[in-house]
């Protein structure tokens, strides 16, 4: 009986429990259905009220089972655009976004409270443009949101954020910081609804890439982070209180503060790793070091400290201060089981970059030392600044370079030789003020050998014995001794001895002998694709003083020898193309360098030169040395236009995580021809063909000189459209965009029709000659200014001269057509001129025509007045009537050359002058 009663009680409990479970299960299914419409409506309203960006999704559902036991609203295939200026680009896309809903708020409150957010398989794409404008400012301010009706119906009171298997890309153009996080998993807890709250976070990243200024710093790194962050929503401030990071095997402590300002950021970061293993540090390095690490035995302890403190406001050029301290104690490195490992590796370097300004950088290397058996390397140095660095250094070494390279596993380079060095330096290097650090020491290398991956053959038999002394910290006290320096390349030895002193007035004693392929030796050190070529064979002795060369005390010099050049490419800041000496032999005698039958080219131009250069050594070794010379040059073709100082500039193509965009080239810009000021050269030149600013000249001969940046041409002659032209001219560039010129020109009997058809500048200045025929001669002087396209600036032109016409037939000229119509004289349409001298002057864009007379068909016209270089007319004309022109009709011609207006009378209006605004 007792058993039966007990069974009945158990059965009833099971029955009520089952009913309760069934009811709860039913509620789990029914509650989402009952409240689904209400939840969907409130969520849509909230999105419209709180978000300023476009939100799209494919489907929406409500369930307890997606993130049990939370009741969640799930948006499938969500996409959310960014804020301005990225409104048309995706900010967040996700396979699934779920919002956890407070169930009590559905039953007991009018508002729907969201306290959890879940993202899975999402892509968060954060962008910031160069002005600091970001795409994540999508949440409307409370002031904006309050303007919408019933904004209190839905409350966003987050307590949990969870992100699963997602990808984050952060691309900030203002700070030049870019990072990618793949396989990103994040869990954040806290009362995110408060203005100030603590956020407890755990994050794992399968692969992290960090790039700064296009340089990779971390690539493919695994991250495990446990963080506590205090967040202030009102001030958009983040305070990182306790943050433990693990980058692969390196443990890092991260603390700091980050404030988002209106136009930038305020940062105070401290990242450190104390007493870490050297091996663990290298696990956080880029992949190529991981490959190296797999073959390397690495021991030792390290301390790392990185700080970044201050404001970053791009628009005001404000940047934070950066400090980086690195220490390595008792390091041991042995790559690939080398027989001679590196031991006692010690490193202590502190780097400061105030305001992220490289000019203010301070590098303090208090210790850099290592041993390989009995060999050693000990160094310490401090460098302040970049432009005029203050250097304090001490370098001592006695080491076998091959053992060092093998023990460290330095890739791609084979280096051998015994290096012995002991050098100390302290002071400022300032070339402008001729300051050089107080320096004493030697650097010697024996049995040297160098092979790089850029060229198949090595440089061998390298011997360097050098000594440098400077007791007073001036250029004057600097002494450099190289005795000897030698090496063998491609089976050919090169020997150099040099003794240099007093760099204020350089005293030199140099001997050089050997053959060198510049192209090949350059490839030993440089990657393919860079262009420097040429061949040099030298056997020279140079001894003397810079001042003796400058003052002409040639008897005190002892410079002799030969220098053979082939295919030497010479580049200059003034020239867009490379000037190539195809072949030539210099014979050096005292301060002169003679050359015979030099063959050279520049673009399409070719030159054969004979003569001499003077003061070459002084010119080559100083910025003030003037190169003097005199030589003859002959050419089959010279294209002067190729010497323009600037060529078209294109904006480089940039590539980010988005598809690459290409900026179209800017407008093509040219520049005037620059004559370097440190040249004093005389040419006697002739060229069969010359192309200059669309002028095609033939049989050009003349004497040219360059001095102090000025080009002078005397008795220059050439053939142009079949006529002989002689000219004297001066030309000098003022800037790369502007030049002054003056010239006097004589041209006898050239054909008007050919001139109009073949000379561009003639068409511009004498457009009325389009339908003229006949022979003219010119004797004219003109000066003015050229613009960046080597074209004359018309208001700057000043000059005058005589244009003589002979047997000229004018056909279809609008001015004479208008005169014919006004005077009812058909013969005025196409006048024939037998011989007329027309004298004109040019100033302020106006050509003044002196009175001249001519006759045809019984008429005796007389013309005087002004025309402008842009085609406007203001001419007075008297048409003398047959038979003797005693009686005449006064006419005025105004308007333009294309639309002349002829009236009877004498009244005219002066043309407006255009003065040259530049001096």
C-alpha cells in the first residue's frame, strides 16, 4: 500500500514536470510567433531612427534556438553601408546578425530592449580617407534620433557582443595604417548602455597583417588577447586598463588610451614585453624570418618597449611622439649548425621620433656587440637629426665576415674577408657650413669577396686600407687616405690610391688604373630594372690643389693620363633624357682634358665632338667649380625639343584592399631649356638638320657660348624653307618655366606661302598671309620672354624692323575684300605689290605699322596704324585714285583680321595695349 502511494506521488511529480516542460517548450515556440510582428516592426523603426546608413537584409526571423536561451531576432545576409564619404560602399556584410531581446521587456514594457548582438561569417570593412573622415559614423546622435516620433519604443542596452569566424579590414589613409584580421572571433561583455562602462573582451585571430606606410610589420600572425577596456561613449574615449596579448609565442602587455577627436585622434599607448625569450620574439616577425628561425638555434632574453603618445590631426600636421626601445642580453645565434656561432650578442637601442618627424629622430645605440670565437665586434653610437646629423660613435671590429654571415644566416649575399676597424667620431656633419665630426680611425679589409643575387659573378681580391683623421671638426682639417684600394671584377683588376686633405681647398693625390664595366658593377649592388651603364678604362695620376686649378696656377698641378669611355649614360636634373657618350678617349694634361672624335647621342640627336675641357676635377668634386672648355661639334640631326627640362608627370597607381584605381595623367607639362650656371663653354657647331619648336632648320652653323647660365649665338646661320637666315641671339632661363631671349635676324628672299605652311609661329603672327604669294625679306630685332612650352609670351615682345615684299600677290584677303566693297572697286580684291618696305615696331602686344605706300592697277594706297598680335585691327588707309593719286578716299579698317570693318573717314579708336605683368 505504501509502495503504491509512493509510486502515485512520483507519477504526479513526473506528470506535473512533464506538463510544465511541455508548456515551457510550447512557450519557446509560441512566444516568437506571438511577438514576431511587434519585434520586426520595432527593429525596422529603430534602424531608421538610429542609423544614418543604408541597411539591407534578405530575411528576418525570431527564435529562442539560434542563441539559446536568448530570444533573438536574426537578419540573414545583412549589408550595411558606411557613412559619408563612403555612403555607396559596404561597411558591414554578414551571413547572419542576431539581436538578443530582453523577454521581460516584451511582456511588461512598451519598449523592446536589445541587450546582445551576434555576428557570424561577417566582413567589417573600416575606411578612413586622408582627411580623417571615416565610414563608421553611422549611428545618429541622440539629438537627431529624438526628432523621430516614438523613438523610445526600442532601447539598445547591450551587455554582450559576439563575433564568430569573421574578417576585418582597417584602411586608414590619414595615418597610413592598414591591417587585416582573418578568422576573427570576439566576445565582449559589459553594460554597454551606460555612458561609461568596462568592456571585458576576449579575442582570437587566426591571421593578422599590419602594414604602415606600405611596409609590412606583422604578417600572418596568430593573436590571443584578454582585454579590459573602459569606454566613454560621450567623449569617444577608450582606456585600455589590462590587456594581455599573445602574438604567436610572444607575450605582450598593452596599456593606453585612445580618444577619437573631431578631426583626428589622441593616443597614449604603451606596449611592452619584459624578459621575453629571443626565440619567442622572432615568432612574431614576418614569414621570411620564421623560415630562418626553423633552421636557427636562438637563445637570449629581450626587453621591448613601444610608446606612442600625442595627438594625430592630419589637417594641422600634428603627430604623436614615438619611442622604441630594444634590448637583447646574452644572445646566441647559430644558423644551420654553423661551426662558428655568434655568442655574447648584446643590443641596446633607443629610438625617439618626436611628432613622427624624421628630421628630429634620435637613435641611441648604447651597445651593439658580439663574438665569434676570439673575433669581436663592438659598437655604440648616437645620431640626432637627418639633414645635419649630430653623430657620436665608436666602432671596433676584428672579425671574419664569412663566419659572421654564415652564423647569422644572412640570405642571398656571400661576403668574405678579414675586417679590422677602430674608428671614433663625434660632431655635426653640415656640408653647407663645412662642419665634419671630429673623427679618427682606420677601416681595413683583406681578402675581400662579394657576391649578390643581382649578378652571377663576384667581386674578388678586395683590399681596402683606409685612414680618416679630423681633429678640429671642420672640412679644412679632414684627411682621408686610401692606400691601397683594389679589387678584381670579371677578371680585370682595378687599383686606386688616394690621399685627400683640406676639403675646403681640396688637396688631392690620386692614382687610378684599371677597367670597369659600370653597367655590370652596378648590377652587383642593384636590382634589375634600374638603368646605369657604361664602360671606363683609366690610367691616371691626379695631384694638386683645387685653388690652383681655379686660379690658373697650372704649373703647380700634376695631372696626366688617359680615360677611355664607352656608352656612359649621363643624367642631369635639367634634362629629361640620358646623354650617352658612345665612345671617346680623354687625355688628361694638367687642368685640361682633351678629347678627340667623341661620339655621343641624346634621344634622336647625335654629336661628334673634338676639343678640351678645363677645371674638370674641381667641377666634378665641388658644387661651385666651373667647367670651362672649347670644342667643335658636328651633328647630322639635333632635336632641340627633347632637351625640355620637364616631361609629362603621371600620378602613380595605388592599390588597396579594394580594386585598384588609376588616376589619369595630369596635363602634359614641359619646361624651358636650362643652361647650367657652372658651365663656361664655347662651341663651334654645325648640324645638317635641327628641329626646334616645330621649325625645321638645315645646314645650321654658328658659334655658341654658355656662360653663367646664358646661351649666346653669334653669326649663326641656317637654311629655312629654302632661304638663308643669319641670326645673333641671347637666351637665359629664369626658372624651369620661363626664359628671356633677344635676337636679331636677317632673312633674304623667302617664300610667303612656304613660310605660312611650314612655320607655326609665322602662322600665328602673320595669319593674314594665308592666301598670299610672293617673296619677302626680313631684317628684324626682337626680345621677350618664353613660356614653359618655349612659346613667346606676346605682351612681352619688344622690337622692330623692316619687312620687304617683292612680287607679292594677295588673294582673298578679307581686309582688301572689305575695302573693295566699300569703294566699289573690284581690282582692290586681289592687289599685286611690286616692291614695298614695311617698317614696324612691337610693344605691349601691339604692332605699329609705319606709313608705307604702294601702287597697283592705277591706285596708290597708303597705309599706317596698329594691329594686335591677337588679330585686332586699327589701320588708317588713304586710297589714292587714278591717274596720279592726287585725290583719295580716307578709310579706316577696324575689327579683326577675320572680320574687318572698313568705313570712309578718318576717325578710329586706339587698340588696348596689353602690358607684360612679369619682369
